[in-house]
C-alpha cells in the first residue's frame, strides 16, 4: 500500500549539526527514540554510542534487538500502519528500493543539505547508491557500515591432519585440496569445508565474480549467472562441495555451528560475524585469511580482477511518519559522523560506512588478526552485494530446488551444477521482468 509523501521540512527549518554544537532537549518534541536492529553482537557498542548522544541531546535512545524474520515482519506492518514501527532502524539492500518507493522511509534530502557533518562523498559509493531512490534521486538512509568476506580456518584441525595452513596466496584449488586432505584424513569425521546455499554473499557468490561472471549486473536489471565464466566458478564450488559437509548436515546444523563444534575446518564468513568467533570457546584456534583467488591466467599470482569480495552496507533510516523527524535525523547523523564511525570500528561493532576507517577496525580484536577483511580492499576487488528492486524474490528461489540446491544435493555431477546455473539465470531474469 502506497503511503503519502514523506514528511520533509524545508531546509531553512532544519537544525544544522555543526562541530562542537550542544544539543538541547527543548529543541525536540520527544524525550525518547525507539531504535530497532537485528544483531545482538552490535547492541552494546551501538548503545554506548547512542548514550553519548543522549548526554548531548537529552533524548533517551532505546535500542531493541529483533531477530531477522520478526524484524521484517515488524517493518512490513509499516506499509499500512506506522504506529508499531520503531522511530529509527536499519535498512538492507534486499528491500531498500521497495521501502523508498512506497514512502515508508523519511526523506533525508533537506536534513543532509543543512548538516555540515555529513558529506555523502565520504562514504562507500555502493552503500550511498543503494539508499538513493532510483526515480527521484532522494536519499532515505545514511550509510551505517560496510563489510567484506574472509576465509576462517581452525588451526588445530590443520595441525591434527598435517595440512598446511591457508595463506593470503591461496587459490580456490588450494581450498579444494586442503578440504580433500582433511575430509579423507579424518575418514569423514571432520569436514574440510562447510557452505550452504544460503551462504551467498559470504560464500559462493564470490567464486562467480572471481571467474568473471556476475549474479546481477551493475545496472541491477541483468544477470550473467548462467555464463561460461559463472559456471567455471560454480564448477570449482562443486569440486569443493565434494569434500564439504553434506547438504543435509549443513541444513540441520549450520556452517557456523559445524565450525565451532570442530566438525568443519574451513568456512567463509563476513566481518559482521567476527565477534561470534572472537568470543567463542576455542577462539585461540581460529584464524582468518583473505578470500582465495582464481588464477585465471595460470601465472601463480593474484592479478587484478582475480580476487573479489562481496561488500554490503546497512543504512540508518527513520519511518516517514516519525513524530519528531529532526530528532530522528540528528540521531542518524550522529551514528554516521566520523567520530562515531571511528568509535564503531574501534569497538569492533562493524567496519565503518565512511571510507578511510579500516585500521581502527583491524585493531579492534586483541589477539586475533582480522586484517584479512581490510587487506582485501587494497589487494583485491570489491563488488556490491547483488540486488534488484525486490531481491528476496529471486534470492530465496536460488537457494531452493530448481536453483542451487540441486547441485548441493548432488555435488559429484558437473552437469547438475551447470544446469543449476542455467536455472538460476532464468529465475533472476524472470524476477527482474516482473519487477
């Protein structure tokens, strides 16, 4: 259901957030803002940052964690009645265009124009583009963060089976060979690798790009997932799957649980999940390496375009009918200004949405080297997480039978993987045509 025009005040009425300015509770119409997020790992750090704004503004900030599925159920209610929605919340690439086009989010244009602390050129381009509405060029969320992907391995397992540790120089063939050695060396008691069809951004998408294909084109209206290049990447994924945890096991247990239980030697994972492994019981055995690359020209070194990491970024947004849009924007701006972006990185909450704040995050986890997530920005290539107007329609279908699940269920057959890529081409093309 389409809602009325988002409430936007004239620029002359917007209170500018200038450096060193003290907020006053008298300037706001509310004494509390309700905020919703879906990641409990980020709660403590974000609440600390929000509390600092409360000290300046006098407006309390209550951050609630809602699990992923219920989070979107809560926001979807905003399509008809915004009374149950939080004031400020995270926005995601899966649904951003749909929410913006239906005026569920507060238009931030005039607020940004009057805010000396926010220059969108300082943030990752893919994230700012994501939260800019296609048809009118207006901005509906400010970049909260960005993320990259790395290879996680259990050093103790590699020691037990006499396999060399992963390095930043590894190819996907090296991953396959190590997975084979561990799976066969343990007689199947430990799997060399674990990946599910749902591990797309943090898993198999990256092989498609390494080998020259794409999931969605830069125009967000095309796909090359059925191309020969994409099929070559997914053929390598299939070869790794032969020595990985079976689909039934992964579906029941999950890749992270398999890894932390010592039943899987390697997984790939996103920077947003570091804290889960940093605080795990056996964290001293856990090490990170850059994502492997595809040695397409066979020269034994990683050249430009052979190592890709997906990156994504959340946005801080407010509902269009928020009672005090100025207070909501000021909190959003606070989260996204450079001092708080650095604080977010230093606390290990997530990598910043603002460019140039990587070192702070890399140093946030004492005793664990997480530089693989930041090095890939300099030594590899980044592509923004594939999305279209309604990403969930095709993304969910890719994970099911008729999509990639067929190849996960039958990893010994190259034809099954090639057919899965063709099927996925059709799924995405049909979904885009229906948008």
